[in-house]
C-alpha cells in the first residue's frame, strides 16, 4: 500500500501512514465520527471533524482543537497543523500532560504519563530514558528537563547531557591572576566570590577600596587594585604596596609580579637524605572533650564521620580520662558501657583501621570513686578495669595494641612512686591478656602535662615501658615564662613552635639515657598552641589562632622541629579531633579548620625519608621535604604575619601539585603548576604551601 500524500484530508475514506497503518473514520449514533485504526474503532475519540495526514503524522480535529496520537495510542493536543509551524516562545514550560513545545526544527515535545511518573514524548513517541519529569523547558532554542530529584538535563540532539537551570544567572567566576583595576569601573572577584572595586569614599582622599560594595575607610589614594596568585593587593599613589590578609586588614607587601629578590631561594635536594624518617603518625589526632561530654553522640553523625574519614588519620588517640565516664564504665557492678560502645561502634566509620594506629589512654582527671588508687588493692582493681577496657575493644572487633594509662597524672597530684607502682600493676595484666589472644601490647607513659625530665627518668628506671609520652603546649607549664593569661604574641608562638618542640624530644631522650628505655619511641600525646590562657587559669579554650591559618603554620613548624631533632619521636596526637571551643579540627558546623587541612594533607602525602632543604635570603621561612619512592612532599612555611615572599624553588621537576593554606585560603586551595613556575613563587604571609607530585 502506498503512503498517503502529505496534506490528505479524510472525511470518509482511508489514510495510510508511513508504517502502513490504515486510518479512517466511522460514524456512531452516540459519539459521532470516531477514529478507526486498522479496522478497530478508537473509543477514546468522538465527534471528529476530520483526519489530516501531514509531514508523516496523523492528526484529528475535534471542534476547533487538534490532536496527535502518541506511541501508546493516547491523543495529545497540538497546534493547528494546517497553519505554518511556529516555534514555541522562549521560556515555554510544561508541567503536565497538557500542552506541547515546538522546537526550532518543528519537533513536537510533550509530557505523557508512565509507570514512573511523567515521561517526555517527541512527536508522540515516548523517550524511555526519561522518568519522573516535573518540568519541560524551552529556552534559547534548547530543550531542558528537570526531574523530581532536582536534576537538570539538556537535549543535545542525540541524548540528554547534565546541565543546570538555564534561567538562573551564571555565577561569577574568579578573576584571572594579574587582573588590575585602576578606576571606579572594573571589578575583581576573588576565590571566595567577594567583589572588589574602587570607589570615591571621602572627599579629597582619592579612590578607596570597596569589598562587596562596602568601602574600607582605612584605604585611600589607591592607584591600583591587583589580583595575583589568588591574593588581593593594593598600591597607593605614593608607591606603597599592601596585601589583604584574608581576615580583617592589610599587611605590608611588595609588587607580587616582580621576580624573586636575589637570594630568596629554597633549594630541595631529593637525593640527599638526612637519615631521619618522617612517620605519618606524627600528624595524628586525639579526642575526648566535647565528644565525651555528649556521650560520643557526635560520632553517630554521618556528616561528622565523613569529615573525620577524609582526614586519613594514621594515628588516633581516644582518651577515656574523664572521671564521670570512668565512673560509668568502672563501677563495680552493672557497668554501663554505652558511652564507649558508641565510640567503638562508630570507629570503623571514621577511621581506616587497617592504616591507622589506635593508641588509647585510660584513666585520669581524678581517680574513680570506687577505688583508692593510692593503695595496693585500689591499684590492682584499676589495672583489672584497664584489662576490661581492652576486652571491650576486642569484643567490638577493634584491635588496639598501644595503650597508656592515666592522662596527665601530675595534674592529679601523682608522685612518681605511686605512678610507677600503678604502672607495674597495669603492665603485666595487660601483657598477659594480650598474649592470651595472640597479640602484643605496647604500653607507655608518663603522659604528664609537660615533659618533666626527672619524672621520665624515674619512670624509665622503675618500669618496663614500650614508649615514652608527654604533652606540650606553647603556653603550658613547660614554658619557663608561663603564667595564666600568657598567650604570647604570634611571633613568639612561631618561634616557640620551631625552637621548643624538637629540643623537648631531645630532652626526653636524654632523660631516658642509660636505661632500657633509652631508644624507645616518643609519643607527643597532646599538643597545640594554648594550655590555659585565661587569668583565672580555668578556661583552656579561648585562643582563636588554633583554628586559623596561624594554627596551621604553628603545627607545621612544630612537627618540622620534631623531625629535625631526629630523636625517634615518631608519634603525635594533636588536641583535638572534634570542636572544643577553639580546639578541634572539625568544627561544630562540621567544617574543617586550617589545622585539619594541613594534617589531612600530610596524612595523605607526607611521610618518608627526610631530604635536605636550604632556605636562602632574609626570610621568616622554614622548609621540610621527604621522599617516598618516586614521590616527594615539600612543605614551605612562611611564619611572618605581614610579609609575603617571592622565592625561587629549585630541585623539583615536571608537573607539581600546589596546595596553599593561608589567610585567604583557610579551606585550602589546590592547583597544578609546572616546575618552571616555581622559579617565581609567591608565598603569602602566614601560610603553608605543600608541593607534591
């Protein structure tokens, strides 16, 4: 049979479509003319005025309306096919089976019902790749769809591609490095999407800088606003340069586009090993604090687990030193393990147990009320309870082979005779239990608030530890100038980070000399900037620097100092994992602090054999470099609050991954650069730059 000609109008005969289907009309006493398809009456039709065959499509007219059949047999309303095809207006939308969109090629788009919500049909043929469609949009001569989950797709002509709602304005993008503004016209957009402009703020003061439309009254006579290497700079009419510190002000600077001054160099020799091994466990974390006071409920949160997991921790120290928690676990009858069980049940969700050492501290901050810790019977009872904690770990499938007991015993008034007596009860019981399950436990101490050589020495002579431990804070009692309220200025904090932490490991090693513990690993069990800064000596948590880029630079300097000392201090657990006012690498809003970003990076890329670096020029900078096989990790630390440096970094080749933590980049920023770019590298004030391959 021959296909009917386009334009065939049927009132009583037959139309043959391109697939050979026969279409006709049949009269009914009740429904008037009805459509007949291959000799079968379509009872969904009635009072049909005419059938039309046009452009290989069948149409029916009922009254003044026109309809076209879909592949399922249902009829959808369409525009009058006898009139010239008109493209749908820009912005036309469909949200139900009513209506059509006609595109620039005269294709007819509609929505049809399916077993999986609304589906798109083109020229009446359903597109089975679509489902749960809530919106069909025609915009700028393109067809878009959105589904119930909020996703957007664009029709490419052959299929659907991921897209976005085209009606929304395109979000601004970061300005290219080197962008300048020198008049009241023009805008710089930084990496945080802040908008920087020049404006007339005060009569006679020339141009001032405005950030997001708010003029900064501290700026005047501005000649150039410059965006360079993700930093905002200004130059005034007198030729002075300043850099935005990312928080609240401007610091002295220089034109960052100029080449590095002669002598400002960092040389890395990847072939010259120093003999020091850098363990990733030096970048570990500990926790208790808020996590214990909320019964470890925070560890139930999926968003918290995801953030903690992303840290890639190589060492994690849970501290069960809270006296209230101890009371619940260790009371003589009906022990309540619910707090610790919450942590143990969630531990595999935020720690990779195959690649993370668990080192647990049991006891401290006041003795449990059910035993007199200064008596032999009390010490035996406490040691037995430590074994019960170890058993609890094993019952949950958590193999913890590293243990210390009693957090900060010097703070509880423990003399070393008592501490050593308690350790000598704890040690054989823990080793016996470990042997019974085929494991080997590593037991250590003293875990004091600061490294006290006389206490370490007595411990090494009176006990048989497997590692030595202590805590250290730059404003803690280990500081010879310590007074409650003594926070130190930031410059002093940076000096203490580099000049105190490594030498303290050497002092600890010297205290153990001549004993069987002389070469044991050293564990820095707690550390950070601040110990107890307020004037009353009771608030541990008011130094905001610990969660900023200042804190990140501090811990980079401190760990580098420990590596340089090379005294087998291979483990450290910074305080702390979860927010406790101004401690905590994961904040209460579930965002990661700058310190966390540094630890995350080092746990991922750090570790290996230290190689030599040299820093030339008069710069407040330090460097640490390691190699692990054919991979390297170079850490550059600018601990000057006000000065950014242009430096030439040599010794690296090929493509380099650049990672920056600074005042403007506290969330971290990564980009790939060529080794050629290292010849004129900008190091922002108070920043850490990590270079890896």
